[in-house]
């Protein structure tokens, strides 16, 4: 890979410098921290020095305690729910965008991207204000006469899911749009011509052919959702924990760095596992042009 | 009996009229070709019949039933798309089975019919292949099998051979024609390739700017074009302008040619005295004589300015004294296989009386 990259750039010195900068950046800011985390995860916890010798796998055995399994499942539940809602909202949105003219499409994309210029932590605080007992949402509902007293929205699984969907929505939409753009519209005409109803066209043509976008979108939403501790911190109650909260607490509250690191390593491994599954699925789709009909019939 | 009938169908896209009051009638079991230059609206006609577009005005009837409001998925017609539009996520078998599956045909019957259709297009052993593992010609055959397996009342083919190379295209033309005879299904074929249209069709409709120019058998279209557009679009043609001087018995007229000389011509059209006409002659209908010194054969004098050897014919470009250029095409004959022209050689051009086709210069109503 590196060699071919060199060949294609004109000046070898220039390209080598670029590659060296990139590699050292990755080495210093990506590889080294990960190695440190991995190392810490097999050390012994210590309240003053954070982590000390000797090596031990105790942190990893603690992962299997029922308490953490519960936190993990809760976190999984919140992230999966958020991912599903992103998909349910993002899929029709991406479909709509792909059918609009270039002007409207760019306007809508722009509107979706604009909030990204504000830090997501700040936006989460804003969401907290909106969802409070005297926030805009409750005021609006009461003003419309739909409810008599404010609904408790904050500090619930609902609030966390809402926050996650709000922040991660564009990550679902972007890969879906590219999938819809690649979808050849004559295939839908061909399916119509062969007698397929709208529902049949959707399930048998559109869904299988946009599957790469669906999988990519779900992964890019699900993986960060597991780690977005500040969303759960600000919007969730005591029980609505994400894996990210658990990790943060180990480092900042419990001062148990090895256990926090072990949790981080677990999260990283999960990501790798899912990326591997995605890569496999993608290869399969590219080889066969789609997933098997039977799986989606 | 007509299976498809369009009457006074108009279609506009964004204010632009693509079809204007177009009428046509396709007979049961015929190979009907819609021929025209790109942008003439021929594909729109096909899409109206398939149901992908709705006419702004007019009626579309399938076997006497009005179908212009029927949705595409409920019309008993199938389309072979220009890009084939095979489903990339299904193998050949699943592609061909798709229509039957949608029609809820029992599984066992689907298997039999799909295999039969694949055998018909000589792709029996390709059921498990994915579309991207097929060549252009094979994709073409799958697309045809996928359509005919549903036993449609009419098969619509949209320029579906245009992506193939010349040799394969010739072969597929023959196969399509055979398939059509074998199945007895009405084919409506859209193309801009006049050679293809002439060689495959029972009848050809020539279209230009959204309206019908002529409907007829390939022979009628070629030998008796109804107007100058048809004449010039189908094959090559030489055009002489002239004025009718007098009507003679037996459908003949005496015509004074624009560049001099008077000819007697025959025509199926009726002309008034003084009317402007076009005299049309195909390159192969011209006769070329070498004048011997002092001799003055009938016809027009000119000189050869270009000659092309094409294998079976010698095609030449001859410039008359008036400046008009004519294309002539002569078959080699056994007695004179080496026959050729020198550039600038003097020749006389003539034609056999009665081989000309004379049409009025005024716009004509098509039959």
C-alpha cells in the first residue's frame, strides 16, 4: 500500500514526508494511548499512583460480575434503541433526499449539518433546558392543552435515547444517502413492470440494495452511542447508564484505572468485532451484488 | 386484430410537447418497430404502453380495454430495458423467476417455466450466476427471458441491442426474430438503427418530433417513403427537385428537373400541373454509363469525385454539372470483378424508368 502510494505521487521526498507526518501523528495520538490503556488494564489498582505492578487479570474477571452485566445490558438497550430510531427516521429521510432536486437536497443536508458546528455537549445542555419540567416542550404541550401538568421527561431512558438520536442522526443519514444514490431507479421500474407492488418493491429491491448503507449507518451510530457518557450524565437518571459512564466513573470517581481500562479494551474489541462483521457483509454484498433474497423476503 | 391501440395520445414534459396526437395500432403477433432519431419520442411511446408514464390526452387500449389509467404493475405487458435492469442482488434464476413470484405462481411451476425460458435463450447452465458475472449478450438474454417468462400480451423492447457490438447485435437480431415467431407474442421494438428496423420488423413506424411520419412494411418504408424525412432517414437517397409540366396517362407525369432536363416519371401520388415534386432514387437504383467518345447516352453528365470499395458493392460519389452530388452503389458482377472508377472520370448517370419514387414537396398526411 505504502509503496504504491509513493509511486503515484510525483516527488518521493514530498510523499515520504507526508506519510511520515501521518504515521507519527497516528503513532503518538492513536497507537500509544491505546497501548497505554491496554497495559493499564492488566495492572493492579492503587489509589495514589492509579496503577502499579504486579500484572493481574483481575480487572477482566470483574467484568463478569452481575452488576456490570446489568449496566452493559442497559447500555446496550439504550444504544440499540437509539440506533433503531435513527434508522426509522433516517431511512425515509435519506430516501426523500435522494429523490429531491439538487437544490432542495443541498438545503436539507445543510440544515442537518449546521447544528454540528456547535459542540454536542453544548447541544446536550440545550436539550436539557428544552426537556425540563418548565422547559419549552412542556410549556408547548401545556399551552396546547394536551397535558395539565408537566411530564417528567428528563432523567429517564427516553431522554437519553432522544439525546442520542438527536446527536447521531446525521451519521445514519449520510451513508444511507450514498446507498440511495447508487440505487438504479430503472430497477424499480423493472420490478413494477414485473408486477411488484410498492411494498414488494420496497422489501425485495430497495432494502436489499441499500443494505450496505443500513449496516454502515447502524454501526456508525451504535458504536459512539455506547460511549456518549455526557448524554447519559446530563439527561439520564441513575439507572440509565451507558458503557461510557461506567468507564468515566472508574477513572474519575472510583479511581480504579485498571478496571476502567479493561472496560475500554472491551468496548474497543466489540467495535473491531462489528467492523469485521461489516467488512465481511460488505464483501459478500459486493461479490454477490447484495445479500441473499431469502434473508429479507 | 389490434392488440395495442393508441389514439390521439399527447404527452408533455415541463411544457415541452414530446408526443402530439399520436395514433397507432399494433396487430396481434406482429413484430412492430418504432424507428426514429434520438429525442423523437419513441421511448416515451413505449413507456406509455408499459405504464411508467400517463398520457396527458388520448387513449391507450389493450385488446379493446382502456388501460391508460391502469398501473404499470397490473398491465399484462413486459419490458426489456435498454440497460437490461437486472436485479444485481439476485442470480439469473431469481431474476427470471421474479415476475412469476410476484404473480404468486406455485413454486413447482415457477421452476419449470424459468428453466424453459432460460433454455429458450440458451442460458440453461447459468441459473446460479450473478448479473455481474455475465457478458453483455448474456445479460441481454436474461433480460429477455425475465420478460417472456410471464407470457405477456405484448413485449416492449427499448433499444435493447444498442449496447452490444456489431456482430453480437446481428446475431441477437436473428435470435429475437426467431423467438418472436416461436412465442407468437407481439413485439414492440424501439430503435434508432434503421438497418435493424428493416431487417427485423413486420411493420415499421417512423417517428420524428413526436409525430408519426409513416407506418408500413420495411419494403414500403424503404421503397415508397411518404416524405423527405423518411426517405433521408432510412438508408441513403438521392433527391432531384422538379416541377410537374404535364400529366400523362398511366399515372405518369412529365417533370422538368431543377438542374435542367425533362423526365417522364411514374407516381402513386396525384399531382397538379405546376406542382413542385421530389424525385427520389436509391443509390443502387442509379445506372452509370461510361460515354464513348462522341456518344451522348441518356441521363446527366457528371464526374466521379469519390469511390469506396465496400466488399460487395462499389460506392461512388458523382458530381453533376449542376454541382449536385449523387451517391451510386453498384454490385460487382461476375463478368467484370475488377471494375472500378478513376477519380475525375467522366460518366453519365441515369435510372430505369419507373424505378424512381416521386413525392410532393408540400407536407403530406401520413397514411
